[in-house]
C-alpha cells in the first residue's frame, strides 16, 4: 500500500504578535488559511526509513535528519520502515510553512501507513510552532505560540489567491528578534464573510506585525507587495508569516491567474503561484 499526503501552503491572513513567553517564544493571534498549492509526499512500505526530495523546489532542502519529514517520523515510538518521496513545490524559509506542512503531512501519512495513532500534541509542537495548525488544514484562528487552534470564521465561497516570493530566504528567528513591540493588540472577533471583498475590507484593518521588521531585513518585500497591489482586481496584499512570501486576495481564481501572468514574466527569479483556498475537512 502506498499513501499520498498533500502539504498545502499556509497563509497567515493576519498575524498579530500579542506578547512573549518567558522562554522567548511569541504569543500570536493569527487567521490561518491554506492554499491548494503545496508539496506532495508519497510514502511506501520499506524495511528502513528513507527520504528522497524531488521537484522544482528541491534544491537546498536537507535530505538528512534535519528534514522535518524525518523528524516527524522519529516521533512514532514504534515506527516501522517507509520510503518517503517529498515532491517539493513550495519555496523554503518563506513564511508559508513549507517545512511545517511537510512535517504535518508526514505525520498524517505515516499514521495511515503504519496504522498508528498520531503523536501527542506536545510532541507535534516540538517539531515547530506551525506544525499543529498544518495537521488538519482548514481556516482557523491560531493563538498561543501556535498550539491553540480555534474554529475560523466562514470564508467566502469564491476567492482567488496569489502567492509571490522574491527568491529570498528570511530567517524566522531574525524577524522576531527585529520586532520592536511585542505587546500589540489582539485580533477582534472575525465575523465571517460572504464575499472576498467584505473579507479583504475587514482584513485591511488588521495587521501582520512581522511585516515591518521583515521589510527592514529584506527591502524587496515592498516591491512584491506593490507588484501584487497593482494587479487588476487585487483586494488586499499582505505578507504571510515571517516572510518573504506575500499574498494577494481576489474575487476569483481567474483574476489571481491573470495577475500571475502579469507578474511572473516581469520578475523571472520570483516564485509566483495562483491558488484557491484548500480545506482538508
Ligand atoms: C511565524 C510563523 C507564523 O505562522 O510562520 P512562518 O514564518 O514560520 O511560516 C510561525 O509562528 C513560525 O513557526 P515555525 O517556523 O514552525 O517556528 P519554530 O520552528 O517553532 O520556531 C522558529 C523560531 O521562531 C521564533 N518563534 C516562532 C514561533 C513563535 N510563536 N514565536 C517565536 O518567537 C523563535 O525564535 C523560534 O526559535
Ligand atoms: N521539508 C522541508 N522543506 C523545507 N525546508 C525544510 C524542510 N525540513 C527542514 N527544512 C529547513 O527548515 C528551514 C525553514 O523552512 P520552512 O519551514 O519552509 O520555513 P518557514 O517556516 O519560514 O515557512 C529551511 O531553511 C530548511 O533548511
């Protein structure tokens, strides 16, 4: 039996940093959605555990024990063998949780392949603050350092997404370190929306508190935000996570695809991807 597991891109529609724990980790209040663009894992029975990384974004991704997929496999106390192929489509260190989503997909896939329960919540969190939210991809509100997952608001039935990364890796710890204020206001109650326009209007009043420090470290983020905002039909452009990937919201996927066709040829070293929201549930 071979198991397939999809690792969708994570998007922080908002990312409010509301405090800091004694251990240095920051308290977040974030609306998280997923896109139907992502990495693909194939897991096949095997005597030993192995990982092969393929695909357009494989370069530079570790294939040894540093890869979060193998760290995820280590969390199963009585894990058996598996030959895992990770087909990499998402840029790494990009604020869209590529490694975290791969780890979560590996946990789901290995649990199915080995017929074993998922590791406990604390163990899952030890892989990274973003791994719990990636375990069951859907629209949620994420709080704590990432371990508190609440049902998200109703999303519009129709919406287009555009993801653009300028080809820079931005270090998450460096961005948190460059953050000036750590006690910013939390998110107001998200009401739910019947149109992408209404959602974007509400989101425009909210923030990604990591955007200013990330822009100081990587000024090209400004150009990415401007390029997205200038496309026809763009309702909102904002950075996701600690960057440098930025997203645009559109009424339709067709508009997001048209925007991708404008931006991609003008910036050949940027990663440009149109998408729709993805939900596993
Ligand atoms: C910022 C976020 C927002 O969703 O997204 P990305 O930019 O990674 O996509 C996440 O919180 C990132 O999660 P993840 O990348 O899994 O973080 P971890 O590996 O646990 O931590 C990397 C480093 O980020 C900082 N960190 C992370 C999460 C958090 N709540 N507070 C922090 O201060 C710490 O300096 C930590 O050493
Ligand atoms: N499966 C993986 N895919 C991508 N990067 C990985 C993976 N496993 C470990 N890494 C390491 O994790 C770092 C952060 O990658 P990623 O999780 O994509 O970043 P972010 O959390 O900022 O979105 C990379 O620089 C890479 O060295």
